[in-house]
C-alpha cells in the first residue's frame, strides 16, 4: 500500500493517475502518494478517518490478546512424561486460542468468524501482525478555519447579490434546506412534465431505483425527482433552466452544496407553481425575498448565516431549517419537529427559542405522521455508540440523529437570544429521514416530506385571503309622493 495518503478537496489540480476506490475519487502521484478527494463537507473527512481508527484499535486489541495467550502458553509447561507438541501444533493451538478470544470480544461464534484456513491465516496476519498505517496529510482547504472563510465569502457574495438586485431593503425569508422549495415555485418542471416523463421511461439506467417500475404518472414530488436525474445526465440542461428561471424572479448561484438561490416572491406566478399551492396568493409586490441555502456544510453554513444575520437580521421575517437525518425506527420521509438538539460531544443542549413549526399544515400535506422529541447531532455516523444512544433515548427523549447541524442551530439560537433575530420572526426546524438513490439525490419519499414543509412555509407567506364583500344594504321602498289613505275596518 501507499506510504503516504494526501486528502485534498479536488483531484484535478494535482495530475494524479486515477485508481479504483470504493470510498472516494482517488489517484496516485509519481512518488507513490495516494491522493484522495474529500468534499468540503467536513464530516466526510471524519467518515474516512473513522474506519482507520477502528482498524488500529481492533489491531491493538488483537495484539494484546495474542501477547496474553502467548504468555499463558509459555507459563504452562507440559506434564511430566508428556511429549512436547510439535512447533506447528503449538502454533495452531495458539492461533485457535487467539481466534476464540477475538470471537468472544466481538460477540461472534468462532466458526462464524473464520470459515477457512486461508481466511484464518489472512485475518491473523491482518489483525495480530504489525500494522503500519500510512502517513496522513490533510490539505489546508479542508481545515475548520478554511471552512469558516468559505462561509464568510459565500455570505458576502449572497449579500452582494441582494444589493445588486435592489432587494437588500425588502423583507427576507431564510430557508435552510433542500432546493425543493425552489422547485415548488419554478414553472420549469411543470412546463417539461411530458418531456420528463418520456425521458424517464426511455432512460431507466439514468434514473434512481425508486423508479424501477417505471415513472408512471408523475405527481409533483416524483416530477422533481425525475428532473434532478434529467439535469444530472446533461448539465447543459440545468444551465438552460437557470437562465429561464431568472425571467420569473428565481436566481441560482453556484453549484452543489455551496449553491444558493434568491427568489423574488413578488414576481412568482401562482398559476405555475406546485399544484398543492392551489388557491395560494403570493404577497403583493414588492413581496419578501426568499434566500435558500444548503444546511449541509457544517461550520461554513453557520458562518454564512452569521454574516446574513449581522447584515440584515432585522429584515428577516421567517427562518426554516430542514436537516437531513435518520429518524429512529423511521422510513424515508419520516418527519420530526424537534424541541431540543443534543450535541454528541459533552451532551451540550441547544434549544431554539420561540419556534412555531406549522405541524398541522405539514401533516395535511405529508405522507408520514410528524413526531416530536429531541435530536442528537453527531460529527460522523461511524462514531455512534448504540449503548450511549440508547441511554440518550431514555434520558432525553432522542428520536432522531443528524450529522453536522449543531453549529447552525447554535448560530440561530444566539441570534434569537441576543435580539439580532426579531422575536416576531417565525422560526421552525425539522429533521427529515433522508435516503439517497444511486443517482445521488433524495428519493421520492424524502423529497415529498421536504416539499410538504416547503409548501406549508410558503402558505404562511401568502397574501391574506381577500375579505368577503359586505352584504348589500337593505333598500327601503321608494315613496310614491302621493298621500296614502289608511282605511279602518
């Protein structure tokens, strides 16, 4: 194996020769250094490091067991008159003893641990041999300080975009979640409904496995799912969409997780929105501007939000956070409206004051019932301990787990407590049981749940229903001007 591993944000600048890797894009430099591409998402780095730490830990346990078994064998001389066993038999007995110890430590049957002699030899060589993990170097762009700098730059770019459009003085709404909110407002998907359905039916290899039985009749959430596969297959079509959406007040900036959208609700045509918004009336122009950011960048997203709050926090009239996660015992699209966040490190508790999630409205639109409870935030799923998680479930009512959202929630909590975020601004946050397809997008159930939250949030922002006209006043009969004669019976 390689003596040195270098983790970088992108392979292209380094001219590495590509190699096959099941974990991440990788290549080899001329000096034998293995270069591995790790996204800016900081927890991707922890997910890569966790298996290496686990291997080192298990190897050290195996070496201690081997040493203890060797000492026991050395301190137990053969009985008087008993012939010493040949060296190969002693070695086999020692290996068998060590394997039995390993099986006991890992909670396995010894026969299930090793099925063949070859596998046993390889396992012993791997675990009880001398393991030298390669030297690991991390590119400076992946450090925490660099993530905060990227977040600050993105915040400055976003604020500049608002100023250039003349929107900096308008009421603002912050949506920290999937871009499905933008899909609900954009006419593009609905204009291409027939095209997308035909494409999905004829390109089964390019759509997610949630369309294994064919696309069928595309409802709104399925339409958004197919559209993402469509744009992934041909990025030029995504750029065409971006240009078309600018004409209706939807501005997309950047790519991937670092992208954001600015949406002028005053220019949205309600007749071309998601059909589940039937009857919804956008606020009268100039209406609020929606800022859509991904919540999945850890400290970078938190720093971007701090920049926004510092500059225009007084103009925020609403904030919604939708975090991807895993609902305990849940399925794709399961929803949690939390009241508390529990950080894995030190069990710090973070609470957003003054939250008012539109639970009833979301329930009416979603396929799954919403749950309430606390959410556990961890830096990596590989660090979870089932025992500790069970204790938190009993003690704090944890019902879901998410990765990396703690800094974002803390930034919002600080803004609310300090008055930077007005107490009149609506604030809600959710966790959605998130499942990805092989085409690297949320599956239909996940998108449907996220869309339900988006639609409920948009209804909150809609113009109030016009007051019914007053009933016509009762008309008094006209007098003829002639005197009437009252007759007595």
